[in-house]
C-alpha cells in the first residue's frame, strides 16, 4: 500500500511522522473520510470545503491546494489499484515547541491513505445509547477534529455490548448522533434529524440525504429527540460517508420498527452515488 505523505508517495511501512507531531501529542489536527467509487471521490468539493473551513478555524495552513490534493488522490487510487475504497485525509499542525502553544509549528503534516470499502453486511445495525455527553453549540463539532475520545469511549461501550454502534446524547439529554454518523428517524412519514445547534457534525452524507428528500418531496424536520422517541419511530437510520445509509433494527435491546421510507432513501442514495462517480 502506498501512502501520500507531505507530497510524496511512500510505502505504508515508511509512512511515518515524528513522535513530536502535535497531532500525536494533542490531537491538534483534523481529518476527512470520503467514499471512492470507480476511482472518483464522492462529494469531493463538499469534503474539501469542510476541511478548508476546519483548517482556517484551527489556524492550520493547508500545505496543498484543493486541485493538487485532488490530483494526488487520483494518483493514489491509481497507484494502489483501488477504484472502490475509502480515502482518508489527515491534517495536523506538525512539529512545534513543547506545550500547548502552537508557536513554531509552521510545517503541517498532510497524509492521504486508502482503505478497503466496508462490506455491505450487516444490512441493519444494533445500537445502544452511550453513557457520555456532547456539548451543545460546540464550534469544534463542525469539523472532524483529531481528538475523538468521546466517540472512542462510546464505540468501546458498543463493542463491549456486542452491538454495531452507539448513540450519543448532548448535555441537554437529547440523542444527537452516532460515533461516526449522523442520526435520522422517521415519524409520521417525516424524515427527522437533529439540528446542527444540538452539537452534531454537519455530515456531508447528511446533506445528501436532505437533498434527496427534497427531490422525492419527502418532508423533513430538524429536532433533537429523547431516546424513547426513537423506540416508537417508524424507522431509525444513520448516515455515514463510508456506508451511506445504515438502518437500525435494535436500540438498547429493543426491536425497532422498519419503514419503506428508509428503503426508498437507500435506493435513491445508491443511485446518486453511481451517477456522480460514473
């Protein structure tokens, strides 16, 4: 496997960064994960726009332009012969002086790596609600920062429970998102999802699903639910860049209802993915 590391394509066993890199020391960086189909990254512009906004917010200078990154991503896919994969872009502030101050960290680290696309199965996921809380209106929630300890601990709880993922609540006690995906549910044939102000990531796939709903004339609503509301919903699903739409079949050991609306959205999303990467 070849890795793109600071402008060079190197074998993965030589793709190393300093132990003093601030991404390793403090989680001082961010990342994006994209689905690659037929050799083309899906929704590249939207992912890069979020990466750019995040880099500006963190005051990290992107070492490559979006155009050069896209060219390099294409070469990485071709060199590894992986036209169907996941592409991860990782950006850190690089090496600086000891301590929290970013002074002296003037050479950011940028890595792009490819990973096998996840298997389609299981078709449905079992979920739990994790005993952790996300802050409300946290500006850092708008980006995929390199510090994801809350999500790591929530996923650890899911692993220990033998389920597929965990849902996180915010400080107001509302269910807001999964560890690596946005939350949706269907109520009275309306597709609902928590608002960005609830402390969630503005997911790229989340935005695609809302676009699809508008095209299909399916009503949508933004609000953050209590866990018991999900238990009585017509259907619950997650959106992830890696998998698209994943329907939930169980929450905290209770079976969830399933609806044709989710199947309709999954079909429409698959068609959108095919059309934009053909």
